[in-house]
């Protein structure tokens, strides 16, 4: 019973993650009317689970090296803090990154406990956060240009184009959800996996995937609008390019290789980078620079803020010896 109560912290974080990051998976498809909310939420839940079960080993190893929790109560308190920050950003309408907020929080937590922080690994993760939107930007720019050339040479009737867009969005959204499960969900699961029994570890992916799916059904429309129209007005085809570019970037950083290590990155940053790439391919017109600056500032401030809160919280607990 006590274990299940402490897991409520992780369930809360998974739920808030789903509310915010659903915009990163099918947000553009919902915003442009390609898919319904319920069908998109079901697809997200299923492929998130597949990503956790079959593609998360490399990223999990990276996250585990930064996590020093020994008691389930620590995992509970940490998850509640991260969830509170995500709720705040969702209220403001910003696409929040579980990876950025959690990694920032883990650094603050470890510093507060006096644990060794692997700064070389932190540097690699930070560089990954910088490179990922740039890579996604390049992907979307090249895909947009190639697709425009192809459609001019081999035009598709409008009736069939809408059908193709719907089919490809199911593939791209599912692909993105799988990548999110393999890349970002370990950040949520590992703190609990290190403090529960082996039998409970097996249940965590299923439990948290269902919680994320429940959050998707109550997705923040303010965040969806930020991704689909507020930053840059996307057509259904352009939203497909953005989603595919973000999913490719997520996959690159989920698999360990000799060029790029497996790192938890921000799917929000990758998608925003992809949106900028589409804007550049169209001549740079229509991009709302003020909204872009606000999103970038949230990426910088969120991990710093979560790190400071976790550091202060741990110091207070240690001083009071609670």
C-alpha cells in the first residue's frame, strides 16, 4: 500500500507530461483537424509503451548514471516537484521538456546531497539540447524542399492528398510516440525503478504509459495552439513534415552510436527547430519571433529553476533532518 501511494508522484508526473507533450506527438494533427483527440491519445499510449519496452535501454543507462535515489520517498518528492513545474508551464501554454526539467532537477538534487555530478555527461546532454533543434531544422528544410519539388513534378489530386496526409500522420505520430517512450520516458521511470522491487519494475512502464495516455485525453489546447499555429501557421502537410523531422531527431539521440551518444533530449526543442526549418524553406515569412523567444527562454529557465528548487528542497530537508 505504501509503495502504491508513493507511486502517485510518478503517476502525477506522467499525467502532466501527457497533458503537455501530447502537443509534441499529435498536436499539429489535432490543431489542423487531421485526427481526433481520442484516436490520437490511444495511438500515443500504445506506442509510448512499445518505446519504453523495446527502445529505451541506451537512454536509460544515461539517466541512471545521474540518479542517486535510494528511497521511494525521494522518487515521490522529486516527481511531485517536476510535475508542479510542468503544470505551471502548461498553464502558460509553453511546450515543456520532461528531459530538461528533470535533468536540471537531478543536478540540483545531487548537489544538495553532496553527491558527485558527472559534469562530462551533463555537458554531452547540454550539447544534445543545442544540436537537436538544429538537426531537426535541417531535416525539415530538406524534406520541405524535396517534397515541394516532387509534388511539382508529380502532382497529387487534392482528394487523395488529404487521405495520404491522414495515413502518414498516423505513422509519424506513432513513430514520435515510440521515440518519446524510448528517449524521454526513462527520465520518469528510472528514479522509481531504482527504488522498487523487481516485480514492481515490470509494472512501471504499463502504469506510467496509461497515466500519460490519460493526460493526453485532457491535453492543453494552449500548448497545441503554440505548436500548430501560434509560432508559425502550419498547413496539414507542413505539420506532417515538422512531426517527421522531430521524430527522426528523437530517434538519432535514442540510439547509442560512435557519433552521437544516447541522450535524453527535448522533443519540444526538436519540433520548434523543425518549424523554423519549414519557415526558412518558405523564405522566413510568418515566423512569430516573439513567441519563439518566449519558448527558447522557457527552455533555458526551466532546468535552472527546477535545479534551484530541488537543491533548496534537499538542503532544507537535510538541515531539518526530516
